[in-house]
């Protein structure tokens, strides 16, 4: 009877074989989808007010935690370069940009 060699696969190897976006990529893409949707909304609805709301509280001491807007800004810069905010208002161009990011795994952050 021949014994098979088994080994544990790393996360990189699994994601490379499955060819699906990682959970981090999925979260980043969904965040950008929602941001684009809210940005294109007409007027000053509740969604836009909440997006740009300033609570007026002081932040805790130490290293500041990333805010949602900081994360969106970083994701947008990764996907669309310096001019990503101008592309948000053109729905077709925005969808094309996010589709390209999804297919090319642009938002991938290296796993250690």
C-alpha cells in the first residue's frame, strides 16, 4: 500500500488555486461600491449626512484609529490613482474601475 504525502497549504496557495478575492479584497470593494452609490445620490439625504457627519467628540490618546473615510480614501487611491474621486460621479466609469480592480485583484494586500 502506497502512502500519500500530505502537507498543509498556505493561505497564498489556497487563494492562488481558487482564484477568488480574499475577504479583505471583498470588504474593500464593497466599501467602494457603497461610497460610490452614496456620492451619486441627489441632494442632502440621510446617507450623505451620515457619511460626512462630525460628531464633535475628542479622540482618545495614542495612535488614532482609522476612520471609515480614511479607509475609503486609501482604497480609492489603490484602485484609481490620484483621480479616483472624479471617477465616482460617472457611474459607468466607476463600475468599470471596480470591475477591473475585482478581476485583477488590485486591492490585494500581501499575507504574511
